[in-house]
C-alpha cells in the first residue's frame, strides 16, 4: 500500500504541480499576448503616422516644390555671381538636382501615374533651364582660324561671345578650308588640340603643321593633304584622286576612289564603299613633327598601315579587291 | 532551390537594365563605354560588329550593347532592339556635316515598335573639341523637341575627359527605374 499511497501522493503532487505550471504558463502567455498586441498597435500607429506624412501625394508635392523652388532660387542667384565661383555653383546645383531626381524615383511607388508624368516633365524642364543657364553664363571658348597674314589670332577671338548660328557656312567648324580651287593652303600649330574641317576642295595642296584632335574631310578631288599627328580620329569621305599623308589614332575612309594613303595609324584603319585605294607608311617630316608626336600621344612604334578593315569585304580568307599596298618602289617622299 | 534563393534571383533580375548604344560611326560609342568602365581608350579601333559589357553601377546591373555605326552595319541594328530598356544615341558634336544623317537615323529608330518603351539619352559627345556644337544646337539639329513618344534627355559630354558621362548614365537609370522597378 505504501507503494500505492506513495504512488497516489506522487501523482497528486504531480497534478498540483502541473496545474500550477499550467496557470503560470497561461498567465505568462496572456501577458506576452498583451504585450505583443500593444506593440503591434504601437507599430501600426507609428507606421501610419510616417506613411501618412511621407507617402501622401500632397506632402510629396510640398517637398518637391520646396526643393524645386530652392533650386530655382540658386539658379537665379547665378546671374550676379562672380565668374570664378560659377563652376562650383553649378556643381552644387547639379547635386541638388540629382537629389531631387532621386527623391522622385523613390516616390514612384505611391505616386499616381499622372502625377508621376507631370513631375518628370517638371524635372526635365528644370534640367533644361539649368543647362541653358550654364551655357549662357559659362560660354564655351571659341576659336576661329584666320588667314596667316593677320598674325596673332586666337587670344582676342576667344574673348568674344559665341556668334549666333546664321547659315550653313557658319555651321562648319572653326578651323577649316572650304570651296577652294588650285591653291596651296597651310595651317600652323594654332590648330593644336582643335578640330579641323576640309570640304569641297579641288586641286589643292593642304599642309597641316600641327597636332589637331580630330579632322573631318569631305568632298575633295585631285588634292594632296599632309597632316601632322592627330591625337584622335580622321574621318574622310567622298574623295577622288587624292593623296593623303596622315598620322592618327583612328582612320575611317568612306566612299573614296583612286586615292593613295601614306598613313601612321595606331589602331586599325577602315574603308567602306571604297575602291582602288592603296596604302603605304607615313613618311612626311617637318620641323616640329617630333614635338607634335609627343603632344599627340601617338605611339610611334605602333603602326598598322598595312592592315586595313574593309567593311564591305568580311571574308577573312580572301583579300579585299578594294584596297592594295603601294609597292615600295612607287612610294613618294613628302617634305 | 530554396524560396530565399528564388527571391534573390528575382531580385537580381529586377535590377538588371539593358542599354543599347547606337549612333553614326566615329561618334565615340566604344570610347564612352570603355571610359565609363575605366579602361584604356587609346587603342580603340572602329567597331567591326559589337561589344557587350556588363557593369555594376549604383546597385544596378547594366548590360550595355555597343553596336558599330558604319553604314554597312546599320541594317543589323534592329537585331539588338529586343527588350531594350534604354537607348543611348551618341553624336559627334564636331561633325556638323553629317548632322542631317544623324537626325534621319535617330528618327528612324524612334518609330521602331520594339524600342517603343525605351528611354532615350542623347550624348552630344566630343565637347572637348573647340569646334563642337553645344548640346542646345545638337538638340535643335536633331529636332529632339519633336519627340513625344519617348522620355528623352540630351547631355553634352566628352568621352576623352569623361565629363558628364556619369550624369547621363545616372539620368537614364533613374528614368528606367521609375518606370520599371518598384523601389525597396
């Protein structure tokens, strides 16, 4: 019996114990549940307060127009600002603009499509006005090439404000020769780091003693063109029966026939819609050419004058019929 | 594959942007791409075919397609239109003689159905050259104000100096993001 009693007692005690525990756990759970609910409620309130404040279209517009106004104010201040400070100011403005743009992007989630479109239109107008202001207040320096007789050219011209575009002629680059016949035309080192254009020349000899950044050539016939090292690209099209002696980083030749090229090109030259064009290595020398090579940054050791890509001849196993190499004995010397 | 992996994959995909870079030859498309990626730009040959680069920028994965601009390659441009989020049109601002060609080619692209949803960024490149037309003149020359079918922006820039490349790319990403993705 003792055994049984003991067993009963133990069981009783167990029951008591487990009931007590149950109660305890239930209390604890209830308490936790209350806490959780309170917390959820609190979070909900916080969240709705925040989202009401931020994600509401009205407050978006308030902030947007406030920042937009700030930006426009800054922009209008530029007129009276010192020239030296303008660049910094515009940097500051563009940072403000980017911040505004990011704000719009982040708000796209809750903005209705119509408002979004309106806002983006506003943004792009704003950017245009910033750009226009910038162009107005920090005009690009202009260079005009005058004939050599006038002596010193560039300094004064650069001070002048940008001329308004008038006709097609003005639309051509500043350093240029166009519509000449049977003349010898020379440009000196004033073309360094500038872009040069040659158009509509017949039976002319053109010498460019300098290192331009880029050259555009269009519609020449029976001409000889000699150029110092060009740091960027030369673009030639629609030429007939000419000779080019040029050095450059990139050379593109289009729609050209019966023309000889003596070239130094550090990447690969390409031809397109050309026929009977032939190539030899660059061999022009003049007084400052070494100096100009250095300024242009062209690598003298790298010259793929004999490796031409023909965009109309993509077969790798057969040589293009459109171009050839000038035999060594037939190569001319240029001075 | 767990749920988290799937979610992660979707997330990655979500932030992918496909940019197509086109323009006449000699505009500087490859130079812009290489400069933006911090590569050497002195050894670039005219593009015979195309280049693809995947760049990470501001948490976006940019797939940039740079297709050659030679006349004989332009008929292949349309092979690259599919699922393009942004079109970057590059202009040689110093090439005044071909501005009309440039305008014609651009407007031909804008009527393409497969580019209908794409954002347009026009880079008026080579602003480092003194003979370059400013972006405002390029805008006029290309009749950009006529465009009502696409979000567009013109940005003067120089691939040689890197000036304004970042600003242009940031704009096109923001514009695409605001159309395509819901932000976190």
